[in-house]
């Protein structure tokens, strides 16, 4: 359904221009966080769309291939920024943008940060084990032990940070963050 249907051409043009500015802003903002500009535009387009859309409709309206649309939709689904919806009498997959920007932010950052934290904590743990093995192998070397102790402490500080970041991620995932920083009503 076209929500601009029935409006005067001048009204359609002005509303479309205002929406396009927001869509472009969304795309640029998402690009800053590692999501391609085109996927950001896709979300912005879906955000203003009244009701669910198919890949064919997205492809046609955005002038992109169905393959590109499929990739973009899959990315947005993974980031929990859109939902796959069901509509009686429709056999094609339908997608709809989540309009809860607070939840979008929480989901996006918790997904991205959790992956980074897990990867970094694994690297830190591996390095810590290696340092401890070197320390044990050269137990009599005081200078080496002092150097390795400093490295252990630095890695320990980094691990404290990542444990803190995990708490922040949990606060985002559970919504506890909004008790500290309330949503605007």
C-alpha cells in the first residue's frame, strides 16, 4: 500500500524529499557502524514503508537486484532490525522494519560487541596461558619473570574491561540500561 496515494504531486514530492533525507541519514549513520550504506538505506526505506514488503517490491522500488536485496534483508534480520512477518493469503516472504530505535540500538551493539568481546577474551586467555608457560619454563630468570608479570597484569586489566563490557551487553540485552538512562517518551 502506498501511503502517499491520493495526495497532490507537490505534497508527494515534499514528503518524499523529507523522507529521503532521513533515509540517507540512517544509511550514513549505519555506515559508521560497519553496515553498508545500501543496507542502511534499505532499512530506512522499510522504516517509512506502511506495512510489510517482499524482496521483489524492495528490489523494484530501490532499483537493486533481488540478490542484493536478499543479502541486505538477511543482514538486517541478523541485526534484528527487521522482522519476517506472515500475512494470510501471501506465499512470498514478507519483511517489516522494527520501529523501536532503542531496541535496534541495543540489539545491534549487543550482537556486535558480544562477538568482539568473545574473540578478544579468547585471544587474551590464549596469550595469558602462553605467558604463564614461558614463565614456568624459565622459572629461574628473575628479569624475564618481572617482564612477564607486567604482561600478565596488562592482560588482566584488559580482561577486567571485557568482563565489564559483557555486563554492559547484558544490560542492553535485558533492557536494564533504560533504568540508568531512561527512554524519552
